[in-house]
């Protein structure tokens, strides 16, 4: 009998029984006041008169009218750069203990996003919330005695001046509670290996010694790790070596594009739980099994605002226009894409995180990630967001009986001077007519998106498709950024980047 597991499961169930439902809207009001109160004496708080905002009759309205939008470049150029010049109390009291390095999907240059002790605590509290939410998934008691494989970036953080630097997954893993270390795999020694291929090789070598019950990490890198373990041990599927694997916690990207290829590596179904951990904070987590949406973490150090995702509010570089209207959680609606804006205990203020979301349940504050502001393709009025592209590729997978976990697209003029959408699809399909794929993709997008259909009758001439192995995308990331961690593939590229991409694919 799984005695320890039964005790842990009992504690989780008991906590769930006695915990009271709190209103996400009320949580957000309290969080905003806490943020403003704590930061009112910082350089930023004095500049934007946080004291006056707190004294106003409508704090949310006053806050949005007083503080402008910031993306990383703007807040770094105006404020965060001071943190590297021995200044304190800049946008949050004191100095951050960490900086999260994030190249995201934009290139080699790392952003340096402050991570304060308050943020570490907020991430930890949101993680505890996720653990207690497991009571909703009807997992057996012995699950709570199994290892949890967390495949993020290296936990060997770099020392610089008076702080440590690394990717957010490495920072989070280096701050796991002592009681959790017995469950944590691949363990501290392997997790410190910076070279991703070497780290995965070590995982493959030791995989037989672990009883893994859960996986956590970005889908593309988890798949590559599983493939390595399967190949190293000459397995048919991962459950031959980890028979008790029951849960996969995805993070930061939509799982849909990877679902089919992921399931091919399994011997039996696993429970997939989506989470949303960004370099700027722990945004949301799935808390119940009857949906794949995630609940915003409304009571742990982040205040959320939402800008309707419409072309007139988005600049070409993905930033917001100055007059873009923001609404609070109290006023959001279903079936509307929003640009996510956050203010945090790390001193990010009205910060454009770069993601778009939609609400699936307003009362529960449950969302899905729908794309990136920079990956919104509106050339000649096509208005394609990532979620629409993803949906079209799921149609292709069904029609052509394949998997397409990776893709990228560029809108540019062809040799005839007309505009085309040029797609590169990562798939193992062989001897398949690329024209037939292009026609099916075009048909699916027309049926699902009226703006795209109109564009196809006017300036958008057609669709061109090139099929390549999925590994090319991972090689591109390794060549331009690095493997593993929070690195994600650009879904939409500008012409200059796309030219580099095509050169890379041709040469490799």
C-alpha cells in the first residue's frame, strides 16, 4: 500500500474540502492595491504618483489612465537599465535577486527580466495551488510517491554582480522546496548541466533507475527527450521504462500542435495538464479535468489587464498603440482574443507580455493561449492568428494521416510580384504532393476565417508549402538560440528572418 502517497493525497483532498472559493475579480482588486502600496516609494511609483492613484475613487481606472503601456524594450530603456547601474528601488523595492534570461521566439539577444524574492514566493504559491488542484484529477495514491521529471533550462545559474541569471525554469527549479527534492528528477547534478544534449544523454542513461509519474516541460523538448530515452533503451514506447507515468504538465505554449506526435511516444493515455509559466511570472494553471483551459493566478503577485486583439490596436512590431483600450477582469467577454497586460511583484508595470488569450469561462477566470502579438499575420488583410493556423494544421493532420508539430510562415511577394503565404511544415510525410497540401491548407483557412477568404479574392495570390523534417526546426533553434528550456519556434517570420531561415534549410 502506498502509505506516504495516501497521506499526501489525503492532505490534498482535505485542503480542497475546506478551501473556500474566492472571487477572481476581488482578488485582482486586492492585488493591484498591494502592488501600488508596496511600490509607491520606488522611483517608478513616485514618477507615476502611486499615492494619488491609491487615493482615487476608482483605483483600476486611475492606474490605467496614469501609467502607459510598456513592452520589454521600453521599460528596460527607461527603467530597468538602472538596475545594472547600482541603483535600487527602481520599479520595485530593493534589488532583484535574479534576472530571467529570455530570448523567447525573437532571436539570440537575451532579455534580462528582473525576478524578485516576492516573485519567487508568488511562483511557489502558484505551484502549491497546482499541486492541490490535483485532487480534482482523481489520481491514485501511489502517484504521489513517484518521481517528477522537470525538463527545463540549467539550474547552474550564472553569478553576475549581486544577482544570479538564468532562464525562468532554471531559476524556479533551483528554488524548489526541500521536501520536494526527493521527488524531483533528473536531480540537482544533471539539472546543472548546461549543454542540453549532454543533459538529455545523462537522463537517458539513468532513466531505468527512476520511477517517473509525471513530466513537466515545453512539449517540443519533452518529445525529443522521450525519443532519446526510447532509442537509447530500444523501446517501443516510454511506458516500457516508466510504466507509472500518468501526468504530463505542459507549459508556456499550446499543447494542441504536439498532441498527436506526443501520443505516439506513449504506451497508454496520460493526463495532460496545461500550465503557463513565463519569464515574467506564473500566469495560469489548469485546475480541473473537464477542460483544457487554465485558470489565471489572480491572487499571487500579478495584476491582469486585457486589450481587445484588433488590428487597429497593434503596431507592426507587435506593440500596442497608445490609444488601445484596456479592460479589467470584471469586463472581459467570451469569444474575444485579448492582448495580455500584466503588473507584477517583480516591478513590471502594464507590461505587454506578448501573448494573446481568450476566456473560456469568465466566472472562473479560465483562459487559453491563442497566439503571440508578433505572430499575427495581417498582410493584405488576412488576419491570421496562431490559433487559426494551429486549427488548420490539425485539419491537415487528419486529412493526410500525419503529425505536424512545427511550422513557420512568412507573407511576401513571390517571383511574379504577387503576395503569397509561404509555409514550411515540419512533418515526416514522404512523397506527398506539396500542392495538394497547400490546397487543403488554403481551403481550411478559407472555411474558418472570413477575413482570410476575402484576402484570397484580392491581394493574397495563394499558398506555397514546403515539407521538411521537424528536426530542422530544432536545429534552427539550436543554431540561433539554444536547445531546451523556454525556447520556442517563431510561427510567423518577417522577410529578413525568413530569408535566413530558407538559407539555413537549404544548406542543412
